[in-house]
């Protein structure tokens, strides 16, 4: 297997559908401890990228990822724009280098994307943000790929890591993002950014299991 | 939700269209990417650019004009603008003396302006405003939020830039004012983001949110509604605890409406705040009352105190000709 642009396009469409399906959850989480714009921003990004299939299809995977990054940067705004854009830029750079020709290559690219995102947002694990999902998923992806697990096993591992990471945000005090002013009042709520990342990652795993990528 | 809309997705563009037409002697609007500039480009000065999510009007577009901003980049409602807007605005207003970004301290605004700064080939500096003393600065927070004190920074930095001051001097004045300014807000009701269609947070008739942010972010604590003098005293106390002004200080007192509180109540707040600050030994040398940094349709108000010196007073008093602030012209 290797990462194909056609899979990237299919993932974009699947993510768009999944974000809409999870609207009530994402929206109510952000309203509880955020400022209520996270769903709209993520939807705007997902919708835009899902609508770019014709533009993306002829490109190499790394070019497609870069194009997605630039488009997200100019459409999402807020904190999500630069963060998601940095993720895709980091991923594109690594895919260009390693070709994304096996699961370990893709795992390395995912991790590089997360690393760029960390640099941009100056965040770390345990701050009640999307990193509480992304960092454990990046670790798990590499661990599972390096053990030469099957696609099915890798997907199960990744989904479990995403679920666990999301759940870990419930009892955290937010120290980043707009919930940071809340102190103890944020305890008991999941983070909306972590939730939307978990939804996207789960969706891409589901899609992968149904396809040959 | 009951608002004047045609299609929520077009609200910002339609509103900016009206803004440009109503102030066509002062501003020009560009779309895709969206930014507002002065009608007539200024030369031989540091270009002052600000921006932020829509919903805080007149911030920032209302402050574009002679004596204040060169350009403003509005984002979607409560959402930071994007780097392509700042790049286009910078190209349009750059006048060979560098560019100063004035950015309210929110993760999104900071990151988008930072990415634009990395892409621009010009001499560039940023003033981050963080006057909201409701958020205690500690290792557990992202730092204080920028709220209504931003207006004072934009006015005075805009003024010093008109004198031909260099980039470092403009930034230094902005940083100084930010350090000498503290604000705190209180919400009586929530606000409603048009695209969401329902209030951002729940609050009962008998409650207030002390320390609310300009996006309806919760603040210090949920309290019971009391008479105005008691609420204003808590706000003034929070500001004095934070700023620790020496007795005899001259200050600028800004009472800002958050969108749905009438001037009658804002002046009532001013009346009490003025009395309390005077009792604490302050001299209120300058004042401003009105809706300058709003949170869409939130009922509520913020109080801002800026400790003055001769330099700040001079730049506050200098002529300004914008849609929302106009004096000396």
C-alpha cells in the first residue's frame, strides 16, 4: 500500500459528513466551556476541502496535503486555521520525503504534522486541547506500525487511543485555549477540539478499513 | 433568535458593504481577502494594522482613519481573521517605515498574525493587548485577554505614528499603555452568534457573569444580580487590585457597552465608577463612554482604567477622524 491522493479526497468527504453528524455534541461542548464557534469553523474547513476534490485529484499526495493546508489557513480563521494548516504542512513535508509508501511512513508523517501543530500552538499534552487526542494517536500509530501490525489492528489501536485521549480531557483543567479562564468550571466537560479530532481520526480509520489504503 | 439578517453567511459582507457606503469619505473596503483601509493612503509613517473577529464593532474597522489605524482585517464573527487578509492589507498600506500589528491576546488572533508576520518581507512589530484583569495571569492560563483597553492603545499608537515616529517608538508606546491599563466586564445576558442561532451561554434573570470576556467566555464567577453600585464597586476593586495606581494618579476612565446596554445605564455606571475612583485618590483626567468593544448583542458593560502620563494624554487628545472616534478635526 501507499498513500494515494484519491484516499485523501475520500477522507476529506468522509470527514465533512462525520463533522455534520456530530454537530450537536461538538457544538454543545464548545458552548459549555468555549465560545461556541468551534463547530462552525471546523465545518467551514471540512466543507471547503471536501469541495476541492477536482482540484486535488491530479496532485501528488504531498502537493494535495500542502494545498489543503493553504486553503485551511485562509478559510477557517480562529486558532483552528493555523493549527490544522500547520498539521497538514508538516505531514506534506514528510510525505514528500518518505513517499508515504507504508504505514510507518504515514505514521511518521502524521507525527511530523502533530509536531508542527505543537510548535505553532506552543501546546503540550494535558492542557485540555486537541493535543490530548493527537499526541497519543501519533504515538500509537508509530508503535503499531513499527510492530508490523495489520491495517485492521492499526486502526483498532488508533481508534482506542483517540477515544482514551478524548476521555482524558474530561477531568482536566484547561490551561490553553478559550476555556483557560474557567479554572475548575471546565472539569467534567470534554474538550470540543479534542472531540472533533477524535471524530475525524475515527472516520479516516473506518474509511481505511473499507478501502485498500 | 431575532436579528436583521438575509442569510447569516452573507451577514459580514453585507454589514461591511454598509459600513463602507456610510463612511465613504473615510474608508475603502476590499473583499477576498477582506480588509478595510483609509480612503487615502498615508505616506511616510509606520502602517498600523489591527484586526480580529467580527461582532465587536466598532472595533477595529470603526477606528480606521487619520490619527488611528491604517487598515483593519475583520474575521468571521468571533473568529480571528486569516493571514491572507493581513498580507493583502499590509501590501496595501505599507509606507516604507514598517508595519505594526495591534493584536488582542487570543490564541487564534496571535497565531494568524504570527503566520502573516513570518510571510511578510517588511520590518514588522506586534503589540499584544491584554488588559482584561478578570483573567489572572499564571502558569495555568494563556494570559490575559485583550478587551476594550485596545481602543486606547489603537488611538495613542495611531497618533504617535502620524508624527513619523519609528517602529520601535510606536511599539514602545503601545506596550506601555497596555501595561498601565486594566479592564473588567460583566454580563447581564448572553450574546447570540448569528450562525449558531441561540445564546452562547445560559444565564438566569437573577444572575450576572462577573469578568465575562468579549465573546461570552465565562469570567471569574457567576454571581447573583445586585444593585448597580455594588456590581460597579466589585469591578473597580478588581481593577485597583490589579493596577495598584498610586494616589493622585491621573487616569482615563472608559465605560464600554457590550452591545445591548443603553447609554443611560452606561452613564449610571460611569457615575458610580467616577465616585469610587475619586474616593481612592484618582483624578479622572480623560473619559469615554459608549459602545466601543462590543460582544454582539450582550447586555453588560466593561470598565477600563488607563493610568495616564503626559505622553499618553498628548496622544489621546490629538486629532482623530474615524467612523467611531472623531475629535480635533
